[in-house]
């Protein structure tokens, strides 16, 4: 029941649900205490509402946002509490008392301070929000960017300002209980005084040398850097904060390009979620600013997603434009008609080329280049299940998509059947459940299915831990957990050392320390090793965090169950057995005809009874009937092993840059002829 309430209320934990309930019930309790009247009861109810409100804000609860939508936002909640305190004074027959007028006047004055406080906070944030935000770009030597205000001034500033009324509330309650006005006036004075101090502390940061230079100066400095750096290949990306993984997957490839790279982002939320990189990054939210930016040295622009904002760079004729996508799959998105706006479309292997030919969406075969998938280098080939270890099966369903097509995800119709079959398999297997990051963002039914599957996996894990057949080396597990904690502490310190006050300060100080970057990469690799050793190799696991990454899950798994998505194509690189769910119930023959990546898969119905064949292939690799087909399919989908994908990718960039340069020379020659 509590789990259901947590899900319905969209809170993160039972403690958060309890805090929300206490805060909501606290206000009727305040009214009742005011009407009775009872000062102790009012004080107790006020304390509950203060503490619960603060806890929910600190947790960033979804409910806080919802309350604002129904006109019960932060300021209203504080105002109601103060009005109820005034009601309490009236019910105590203190309406003719000087303290009563002092309380009313004090609260009015305090709310009068909210306007300059809010205006200053907004002004500071607006003036410090520069037209571009960068990483690994040296703007510091070109323009002066002052330090950000102290974090305590702006972080959750409205909440802090409103909580200053606590002094007045406590003082007035003491006065009401003791019949002495001194404490009340002292409290009101403290509240007004602290509010004034807060406002005065903000004032210096809206003028003079404490604000960054204007947009024209910043953009001129950015253009100066571009003229010096002379980027040749751009990775362009626009999308929601949850889609940051689509650009993150290409960062390592960009770092290894033979040409000078640059990453251009359009949303600050994506920049905040960008993985660490040594590549220069510039975030340009404004379309006009981007279109006026000096990108004259860029010859190749790479696009990881088909979005409307791509037009702001596609309009530049001096560079060649390429759709590289963010995965290779048989989904309709992989043959989007929008792709014909690009000069070339790069696919992993022959399958991508054939996909466009079959779809007939206007992309010419001559404009398709096979470059492999450079990101797949970390995926390890399968050597079979080590003796004595329980096989591991990864269930990695995709999300529900933008429509209600039953073929989008197996979660709704097959997910529970798949997981139930795996956790009850005999001989036993270990289940790793790693859903798509977007799961449940559009469909409440998908979110509910995800929760049921999560509960199923965790319950099975608890039952297995209590089963005498499964034992673990407690000493080794404890040592691994200690190592994990040590590494996390080191990573935490590394992250904090890179923290900056705000967007402008992050731009100023965002040049990567290569030694620190390499150290973090080493620590993350050590973290991954320690993570998998920190629990028994037979323990079922739900993995929803960014770490461990999907490819790390590939490497510890012996088989995978998934849906039609790029996850399947990527997993094929491992050579391991896999199964794909025909959730739309097309039938095995038609399903394989429509979806290239499943031709070497065990095809599952929504009942998931076919999992027997997948588990048999894992337990007896020599008798695996699909092993040869997987090898052939790997080459068809992902291209040859030699030359490497990175070599193919660099060659494609180089060849297209030559075409761009030739086009530009031709244009210059024609212009000369016309003016000569």
C-alpha cells in the first residue's frame, strides 16, 4: 500500500511521502490550534510544517512543484501560516494589544522585502547568464568574468528568505504565551533586520565589476577563440536533458579524431549533463547567436539527432553536413525522411544502407557511407560462462516511445513474464534489469510496469539471498564494498573540486585538467570492477543509474533480452546469445523480415516461453544453433573488424572535408569570375 501511495504521489521514498502528509495535514492543525486557541498546539503544528517543507525542498520533491501549480506555492504557504498566527492572537483577545499591530505591520514589511529580494536574485542570474557557455575554451584570457556570488546567497534563495520569518513567529508565540510584548517585538525586528541584510548582501552583484561583460563582448571573444583554434569538425546536438546520453556516446570518438574537433550544444541542461571530455564545447542557446558565430574553418558537421534546431547550422553552405545518429537499429527513427537534408548519412554497416533503400525516403545510396560504430570498442567478446558461475541474463527493454504502438517496448505486455521466467529458471540464472532512461516519461502504464518489474527483481533477490544453495564470500564482498566506498569518495572529491559557482564561472574555469581527467577515467574503471565484486555473482540486480553503463552490463552478461532498438545492434558486437520480443505479435517470420537485427535472435512471444532456447544456448555454447548466424549478422550490421571503426570514421571525415574544401574553392572561383 505504501509503495502504491509513493508511486501515485510521485515521491521518492516513504520518508518523503510522510513529510508531504505531515505538511499538508499541518495547516488544518494550525487553523484548529488558532481557533481553540492553543499556543503550544500552534507551535507544535508550525514546527511540523516548517520542518516538512524544508525537508521536501532539500529533496527536490515533485510535490513542491505540483503545489505551486495549484496556487499553494512556497510564498502562499508561509503567508497562510502567518495569517493563522494573527488569527491566534485575535482569538486570544490580543487584537487591541500593541503586539498584535506589531505582528501585522512586521509581516507586511517582511513581505514588502520579498519584491526587492526577488528582483535582485533574478537580475543577478540574468546578468550572469552569458550568451554562450563553454568548456575547454579559453575565454578567461580574452574577457573578464568575475566570481559568482557566494552559493549561499542564490541557492534556494526564496526558501531562505521566507524562512527568516521564523524569528518573528517564535517571538510572537512566546509573547502570546507569556503576555509580554518584548519577545514578539524582538522577533519581528530580527526578521525585518535579517531580511534587509539579505537584500543588501545581494545588491553589489548587480553592478560594476561584479557582473560579466555584455553579449557583444562575449560573442566577440568567442569568435576570436574560434579564429585561433580553427575547428574543422563539429559535433552538433540539441535535445532535452534526458537525451544527453545521445551526445555523450560520441565524445570519446571526437577526442580521437585526426581533425580539430568542437562540440556545439543548444541547451544548457544538456551541458550540465555532459560527460567529462577534453574536446572544446560551446553551448549556444540563441539561434541568432549561433548563426552569427564565425565557423568559417569548419568543414564537417556531425548531427547525432534529427531535431528542428539543426536548421540553424544546416543553413551554412561552407561545411558538409552528416547524420550520424545515436544508435543503429531497425526502428523507424533510423530511416527518418528528415535525413535527406544532410549531405551524407553514415551507418555502421551494410544493414543501414539497405534499410534506407527499402524505406525509400529520399536518401540516395551514393550519400550513405559505412563507418562502423567506434563506440563499440569497449564491448568484450564472449568466451562462455566460467565454470562454477551462475549465468547472467541482461533484460534491457527500450522505452514506450511517442505513440502506443505495442511493438515499441516489451515492458507492457511481456516484461513481467520475461523476468518471472528468468528468476524462476532451473538451473538458475542471475538477472540484471536495466531499463531505458526514458522509461515511463510518457506512459503511466509503462511506468507502472517498470515498477512492478523492479519489485519482482528485488523480491527474487531477497529470496535468493535467503536460499542456502547460494553462498557468498563475505570477506571478499566486504572488501569490495570498502574499495567501492573509497573510490566513490575520491570521485566525489574530484567532482567537488570542479564545482563552480554558476554558468559564467564554469565557463571561465572550465578548461579541463588533462591529468585530473585521466585520473577520473582510471577511477571510474576501478569503480566498475569494484561494483561488480561488491555483491555475489548470483544476485539479481536493478540498475537504473547512469553507472554502471550499458556496455559494462554487456560485459558481465552471458545473454540479453531486449526490444527493437540500437541496444540489440550494439549487443551483437559481443557475439553472445540474445532474444528480442515480438510484442506486436507479427510472428517470427514477419518479425525477422521487418527487423534485420533479430535475424540471429531467439524470438520471444509476449508469454516469453521461448526463453528456454536462449538459456540452453548460454549453458551449452557448442550446441548453440544461432552462433554462425550471429557472426554473419555482426559483420552485416556493424561492418568489418578491419580497418577499425575509428579508422573508418576518420577516413570518412577526411574525405568529406576534402569535398567541402573543393566546393568552397569552386564558389570562390565563380565569385572571382563574376566580379572580374
